[in-house]
C-alpha cells in the first residue's frame, strides 16, 4: 500500500514538473525540435526510397491501361537492361501514354522530344500510325509481351546560342555541349538496341 502511494507521489511530482516547469519554459523548443526531427526523418526516408531510374520506357497504346502489361514491360526491361546509375540494380520507369483516336489525343510528340525517352513499347495501331509518319522503322515484335519495341534514334535537338542569352557562353561552348549530348544519345541508342535484342 505504501509502495503504490510512493509511486503515485513520484508520478504526481513528474506530472507537476512536466506541466509547471518543462512545458512552461521549454514547450517551443520541444515543438520546434519535434518538427525538425520529423522533417529530417521524412527527408531521409524519401532520399532512401527515391528511385534512380536507369532507363525510361514509353508504353504507348490505345484503350484502357492494363497494369499487368505495364508490370510485364518493367520486368522484361529490368532483366535485359544495363545499370546506368551504378547502384547495383537496374531500375526502369514505364511512362504510359494512352492514346485515344476518338478524342483526338494521339500524339507522342512531347515524348519524342524528350532526350531520355529512347525506348518505346507500343501496340499495333500506334506502330502503324507512327510508321506512316516516319518513326520506329526499326521496331521489333516482342512475343512475350505481345507488343512492339523500338528505339527513338532521331538526333537530339541542338542547343542554340540564343537559348543561353544572359549567360557568358560562346558558340564554341554551345557546340561542345551539343557534341556531348549527341555522343551520349548515340551511346544510349546503341545500348537500347542491344536491350531490345536481348528481350526478343
């Protein structure tokens, strides 16, 4: 009986100290500290979970999206791809472009202009349309996916000196940047073709 009264007394002392001393004098330090610690933990978690994609595959198709197709594309390209980020694993981002002829949304031009959009997977109708426009002549049928895979090997759009107005760049600097971009693009195109050959 006396022991439980002693425990109760100690708890009352602690509660009194918390409300009258700690909370009164240090509550703002505590609130700011909890906020800063939460922010630090969330930043660390997002940094650890952030994906450093080695390859981007654009999956262009008509009709509804099928998550199992997207997962199949990702796993096929991860199995055949190369580790560009040198982190010990191949990570592939699949960007889905669902085209709708009736609504007039049948454009891949935004994707085709992106320098990291080199690999494309598409169904028959998308391939037929873009082949008629001069794209994807090198498309190969991937039987395991039931889709066509192709490499966008068109040259990258070069920088112009006017794009860097306000900076102290010369035409030689811009030419060097264009050469570097084109060399990197050509290297990625070569690797992308090898990846598609491995998947077939």
